[in-house]
């Protein structure tokens, strides 16, 4: 049976969603004091950078941002590959007592976020950790919920959500594959 694809968010929709999310982050945290963004490799990194730019445009202050690699923290890494690709975590600020916004492209089972929480707590003790995702596709295996969401989709296990980001794939689009 042939796969069908449907664009569920185009470039303009993604831009609007990220702008709204940036405003929500600033509003919930009453500004950017003590706030930092951390993008989860791979898709969360450009999204965190975009949110950082939007927050700076709103508040006039650029919150710090970092990059988190969670490869060795995953509970399924050995089933993903015999030789996992481990990239560098790049967080050049202390996470202690910070309000951290973890950023990822898609929230599905919750396992990526669980791994990210483990990795963050190995770096220190933040005051609070919030979660921003471009797409929440439901079907959680762990009790993890986003604080900021660009788009909520109820999907089946057979469906796939592909997020294409200009920085990685040369286009901005969210596609549902059935």
C-alpha cells in the first residue's frame, strides 16, 4: 500500500506557532530573568535558536541557549544502532537555579524527554524545567506533557510526523505520513 503524505504545517504556520510559543514562554516566566533554552539534538536545536531570536525581539534581551545530546541517556539506544553517533552537548552556562526550556521538534512517547531530563540533572539542579515542542502527536508511554506546543495532532502508531527545518533540510514544513 502506498504511503500518503499531508502537510499539516507550512512555513507560515511554523513561523506563527514559534512566535506564539515565544510570547507564551515570556508571559509564563514574567520575562527572561534566569531563563535559558536548551535544544535537544537534532530537531530541537534550530527551534531553540529560533525561539531565542523571537524572545530577544520581544524582551530586548537574548536568553542563553545550549545544545543537548541525549544519545547515551536513551533507554533504547542499543536497539537503535550498534554504533550510536554521539555528538557534543554544548551548554556554556550553569543550569543551576535556571528556568530551563527544553525544546524539541516532536513529542511522542516521552522517552526522548525522559532522557533529556536525566542528562540535564547530571549537569546541575535547575529551578524549573519547562518543555516546548513544535508538534505534540500524543500516544505517550511516559507521563510527560509539554508546557508550550505549536501543534497538537492525535496520531496512530502507524502514522509518522516528519518535521523539516530549513537549517537541516532546506525547507520548513510538518508532514503527516500515513
